[in-house]
């Protein structure tokens, strides 16, 4: 999806932050560029640690929406636990086209 589509999807489901998902909690939902040189884990680490980086994500043509789980694991061990937003919606039983807040 495009950066704009990923941003819109992120805004649409931002109300899920703080919701329990199994043994974890949803800590963040973020558009992430799909690029062989940048992993989802690196993107979350860059953003949460305010590490200087090339902020021109607009140069990347493809994006996904990633959901970071278990912020405590990141805080304690620098471990990023994440899932694709569509997978999270499926686990929660939410239709991707649903507009209601949970």
C-alpha cells in the first residue's frame, strides 16, 4: 500500500493501542516502509529511541502497517515483538472494513 493508505489505516485503528492481545498489549500501530535494507524491528527502534535517520520515508513506494506488542520487552531487552495489522484485526475478530471502535 502507499504511504498515504498506510497512514490512513494507522489512524483508523489507533484506538486499538492499549488493547490486550493474548498475553501482550498493543503498544503502537505505525506505517512502516517495505524495503530490504530496513526491517520492521529497526524502524520501531529508530522511532522509539529518536535515533537520527533519513526521515524521507516518502521515497519508499510500499508500506505496511505494523503493530508493536509488549513495550516492556522492548524497554527491557530492545526486543521488538510485532505483527501485521491485518493479522491483529483477524485475531481480534475485526473486519478490516469495520469502522466501529472497540
